[in-house]
């Protein structure tokens, strides 16, 4: 045990010495800051920790020290969204708070331009959402069908801009500053195909380009693998209920009366327990399939219990009517904190459980053609 500890300390010392040998000086000056006395932090994005602190005085601030060569750093202002990314390439940098630009090496000047273009493109995307959310609730409900394609178009436009910006800079380090969001935005352009986003990330990692070798990119890869492992664990946990007897819970019907799931499940009929919400776009898209299944098989012994993840009772009740869902509905109106989420490990909707007449869960996550095929096996 002691030998191992000594070995680890020796290795740690070697790592520190190796890092120190690759350190270069940084000199970062800020001018035209709007408020004196504000703390400014220089953060190493690899470790996500501040490596230097300064305070604005006379509209200016100053950092000077050493960090890893080409380390991905950001300048953050206390209690503000202001952040300026840069690479520690040994060239002095000056940040002008008057126009949010900075000058330095060719790489950092170009990074500044990309950062500003990205903010402008994101603001255009965000404005589509903000304009809709600024409408009265009744107007939102009346126009949501028109809003969804506008939102999707705005997201697509932003994602394409983002991807093109990364691809246009593959001969330098700039993609390092944008790599964390790239997989999700690629998947957004491919009908939310996660594998497409992961494939794009792998393509960059295997490209041999400058950004592929950067420690921050390798750290993002590690985090992605860790996140994927957690997702797999969650999926395993969710699927583990198959073959088990359903777990009971209690929630309120739209009229306020409390009901247990056991009042409807395990009593001789096949039951689909459907997890949904009025605010969930994919739920709305899937609901015609669920309605069609109910109409086709209800008279043959098929029931549905909808467990809503809503928090607005009026929106919940209105959706039940508007989406023409004539089955049992329950909710505790606690959004993601609903008891149903806890009991059945629901971390995304739509989701569902198919439960046999004896109360045994036989399938989960049946959507579209898969739901119809399973019910056809049972009833036809």
C-alpha cells in the first residue's frame, strides 16, 4: 500500500514537471469594462477551475502568469454571462469590453470573430422562442401548431451555421471552443439521431486535425463516454421492470378525486400506462397512434391509463379534450417531480408500459407501428 502511494506521488510529480515544461506565459488586458470592482476570472476549461483572478479598476483589468501551451481558457466576469474564450499561444491578448472583441494572435482574433458570429446566430434562434413565450398563454395554445415548424426551422438554421463554422476551421484549434455542442446540433439536423452526432464527433477525433489532439477535446470524449454509460445504466434500469408486477401509485383525476393505478391495472384487461404531457411535442405527434390503438382494441379488452407530467391543470385538461383521449387520466401536476417519474424511472416522454391482465409488465416504450404490432399479436 505504501509502495503504491509513493509510486503515485512520483508519477504525479513527473506529470507536473511535464506540464510545467510545456507552460507558456499569458498576458491578458481588458479595457473599457463598464463597472469597477467586478471580479474577473481566468478559467482553464480542461479542469473547469479558475487559474487567476483580477478586479476591474478604472475600466481595466490585467492577467499575467503561465498556463499550458494552447490551453483553452475563458475570461469570465462575476455575476455575468460575459465570457471570452481564447487559446494560450503565448501572444498578448487585449479584450475590448466596449464592442466585445479582442485582439491578439491571428488564431485568437479569428476565434473572437467566430464567437461573435455564434452569439448573433444563437440570438436569432432564441428570439423565435422568446417571441412565442411572450404571447399570452391562450394565444400560445392557439398557435402552437404554427410555432413548432418555425422553431424547428430556426433550430435547423442555427445548427447548420454552427456545423459549417466548425468544418471551416478544421485546420486550426477553433473547433475546440465549439466541440461540446457539436454532437447534439448534428443530431438535431438528422431528426435527433444521436448516432449521427456521435459519428461526427468520432470523425473529428480520427481526422488527425489540430483540434483532434487537444486535451479539452479528449476530455469531452471522456465525458461523452461517461454519459453514455449512465444512459445505458438508466435504460437497463427502465427495462428491468419488464417481467415484474406493476408498482402501485396514486394520483388525481381531472375532477380532483384520488385514484390508485391498481384500480385499473391487473383486473383482467390489457392496459397501456402512458406517460405524456400537454407541453410535449413528441407526445402530441405520437398520440394519434395511441388513439387509433385504443379505438381499435378497446372493445376487445384494451385500456389506457394516462399519467401526465403536466404542472398546469388547465393545459392538461384541455389537451385531453383537444387530442381526443377518451381514457382514464391521472396526474399530481408536479412536472418532472411527479411520482410516476420516480416509481418507473421515467426520464423522457413519451414513454409507456404494456401490462397484461394479471398486472405483469410485458413491454415498454412501444410507439407507432411497434405498439400496433404488439397489440395485433395479442388481440388478432
